[in-house]
């Protein structure tokens, strides 16, 4: 029996194929024009994303969005708090490099925007501390005597595995009532959602990252987002060049925790934008002024993906 075009499309989706009509589609995020003088870190040969995603340096903003590609599911980590803190600015009083995070959520099967989805983000502070879990520390950094100068090279050797989170097994109960650098907001009719936060720091055992969840089929109320299901659980990653530049800026320069690179990280799936590698824009000579990060995430709205441990 011959498959219908609809069945063939679904088969392509499930295999996460990016080949159509005999030509290989380039996996790339749709990037808006962000102004003259801004530099793209992801296109740099030293950045792992340039290898993992196959996106050439200087990819034009008009490049078509990827279809038939699901964004990789990763572990939720132990520090998720379903607090329904509805807000776009999650900074509170945390110090750090201003970061504007703009995500677009699309249905990986149809490439249509996923509207009114609830998107959660949460990440550690510049010193590697998670709100709600301050008693856990940051695995060795954020205190003591600051280094005399900024790091100038990549760390060497295997990454430590005794850090406090991001990839550890099981959920940890909160130790305090702090909720900085956490928030939930809804996608607009084009599937976009924007957060204002700070560039994350690092802690033992993990590279620099942001956690993300996408919830659909729920109801928005005055109290928050209720019902529905989680269709995506993932993490967003930063290339090495941007992290090294951030490490020269206070308060990141006072973080003495052993840093794990993107190459060394055991959670990053090593597949570029599909795996959550952000496209970054900033002034290389002055990253402290701010960073803009963007990514298009392909999800399967009909599926449930609470966490892939």
C-alpha cells in the first residue's frame, strides 16, 4: 500500500531528516537584524557551534527556518521550580552582563508557530548559584580570593562530575524562597517569546547554559499557567568565545569554580542549533554592554517530554 504524502511527511519528521528534493537543507536559526557593529560569536571557527550546526559564518538573517528538525530533548536537572512566576524580566537584583533571550517556538512537523505556549527559563547567577538552592553553593566558586587576572585559555583535563546541578539525577527540594533568574512567559502569535536576564555563570561539572521548558494546551489565568503538558525540556548553550570574554568581566571574574567547556560538557548533544546552541550578538571588545541571544526551537506539541534523564 502506497503511503500518503501526510504519512511520508510524518516519517520524515520522526527521523529528523533535513533533506528534501535531493538537496541538504541548512540548519539555521531565523535571526532578526540586530544593528550595525554587533558581532556573531557562533560563526567563529573556535566556537563549537560552527562545527556542530553546519551553519557558515555570517549566515544571512533571511535564511529559511529549519523544518522537520526537533530540538534535542535534554535533562531537566535537579533545580527546576514550577513557580509560575509570570514575567519577562527575571533579573531582579542580580549583577551580570545584560542578556536578551529571544526564542521562537515552532511545530517541527508543520513549521507553524506555536502560539500561547508557556515557556519557562531558569539558570544560575554569574557566580554559579541557583535561586531557591543557595545552600547548595556553586561547586567551589563564587567565594574566596578572586583570580589575579581573567582566564586566557580553555581549561584542560576531564570535567569534574561532583558539581551541584544541571545534569544530576533526581529533583532537589528548594532550600530557600529566592526566585531570581527564573520566569515564565507566553509565546505571541508568531511563536516568539523574549526574556531579559543576565549572561549565566558556571559551576563545577557543567558548561554555561540556560534551562528551558515549553508547555502547551494549558490555560492562562491571573494565577499563572494551569494544566496542559510539557512538550519540550531542553537546555540552551553558549559558545566558548563568548564565555571567555564574559569571564573577564565582573562579577564573572571572581568566580573561582572550575569551568567545564562546551566540548567537555556531558549534557550538550554536540549538534549545534538543533541541540540548543544559541546564536549570539554582541560587541567583542565590550561584551559587558550586553548580549542578544536567539534560537528557533522545533517541538512536537502533541508529545509529552517532561525530562530526558
